[in-house]
C-alpha cells in the first residue's frame, strides 16, 4: 500500500486521527525510524515523538494525556491539504486556500532562525516558509478552553 500524506485539519494526519496511540501509529505507519522523548519542565509538558524521516513526518504524543496523538510535523513534498499539494504553493496561495476553506490567517512572524511562520489558529496549523518556499508544517489538536468555573460565595 502506498503512503499518501494528507492533512485533515482538526482530525488527524492521513488515516491516523488525533487521540490514537503510539501502538495504533505503528500498525498504520510501521515502526518509527527514531523515537524521542521531549520534556519541558517550565511548561510542564512531555511528549513522545515518533520520527518517520523517510516518509517526511513526525508524530507527537502527549505523555500527560495517556500518550495520545496530539500533533504532527510534516515536510513531505507530496502532502495534500484540501486536495492541493500544499508544498507547491507560495505564501499567498496558502493564505487563499485556507480562506477559501473558512480559515483566516491569525498571525505571521519572522523567526529568529530565518523562517517565516503563518499561523491559522482556528485550524491548529502553522506553516513555515524559508526563502519564500514552504519548508514544514505543524498542526494538531486544538486545546479546549479550561472548563474551570469560579463560583463566588
């Protein structure tokens, strides 16, 4: 079976949905080429990353949420978004494609390492451009706002 990289905003990547496990990932994509654990003591986060270098993506699993699939980083040139090969699009074309599908640009920033980031917060999507060419995409599940309610006495 040929692998088809496809971004399914707010749902998952290809036929792998947010919330699935590392075991599910191995059933679908095979054994990862590298497994890495990333901890951030300041943000109090921890994730396990399955790198599929030859397929052009890395899957992130939230260790504090039962190792559930939460985001993906993609640099596979054949990746589809809304049936378009997104890596062949220029910045304005990406903005137009997202707008056509009811997602507006929320933020744009030049990173200190040289890339330009376009963020579409409602879609959980960040696109990174280097020298005007799309170099990588990060997207994931959108965190629900806190359900904490303050009830005064």
